[in-house]
């Protein structure tokens, strides 16, 4: 697996994140070929990397209420 440089990632908080500091998810959509996702409350804990197609399927499932 190749290393992904996230030093230029432009993070944005999900519009569904709680404005009071709870359940905050950030995504960066300016990194070619992957979509990084992290917890904005504790970004040092790590980042999940999704292929764009996998992220789209995940969002479609969430929006459509797909079972787990």
C-alpha cells in the first residue's frame, strides 16, 4: 500500500455534524484518488481513506436507509 500525503488536505466538516462538538466528521475532497475522513474532535487518532466509488456507495446507502 502506498503512503498518502495528507499535508495538503483541505478539511471540511460534514453538514450533518453536531455544531455543539459531538459526532463531528471531516472530509477532504482535494486529494486525488482517495477521500480521507477523520474525527474533527481528535484528528490525531487517524484518518480513514476511501476510494471515491466506495464513498459514493456508502453515502447512497446512508441516504437510502440501507440496512447494515
